[in-house]
C-alpha cells in the first residue's frame, strides 16, 4: 500500500502546524486540544521546517526546566526532518520509522507539505491489507 492510499483512507487528512515563533506552551495546548502527538513546524503551512512531538517537549522540559514553556517552538523542535513522498510504500515508511525511532512523518509532494502519516496509520493499513489477503486465500481454498 502507498502513502497516498493511506492518506485517502484517513478520516482527517489535514496537517496541524505551528509557527516556529509560537511558544512551547502554545504548542502543548494545541497537542492536547487536538489529541495528537506532534505538530509540523511551518512558517507558512506549506513548507515543513521541523516537527515538534510530545517527546520533544518532555525532553526540553527535562533539560531546561518548566520555564522553557515560554520559549519558542524552534528551540525544541526536531529540525533534521525525515519526510516521505506520496509514492512511498507503507513498508518503506514503517522501516524508516522503526529504524529512526519516531511515530510521525510529514508527507511532501513537489516541496509542499501535503499530509502526515503516523505509525498507527501504517499499522492500520497493513492490518487491513493482511485481512483482505486472508479472506482472498480462504475464498480460494473454499472454492469461491
């Protein structure tokens, strides 16, 4: 299954972004309100500059103390961004997420941010695919 297909199957394919000059506290509020685990950092909503996850915020607080919540998002974000394309396979994305130990990957097409794919999205698509394959095999065995 391709990333493009996974994005189409998501109930909400929008990407929640935060500006690099927003405060970490503001970003944490957005994460909590939207019940999501990461925000793509973007000045204009089209180009990803980085990503800020709950894990990034916790690490920043552990290093700097609670007063860091008033600092800018760009001080805590992951700036070495790993992205994927619409044509990437679910297996490729899963391998990259596992190897690099993260759960959210921005999807970029022609230099523009077009979506975000999560580890949960990839696992769900893989389970769906396996279920369909199982049913097809059972049908072949039963002679349907």
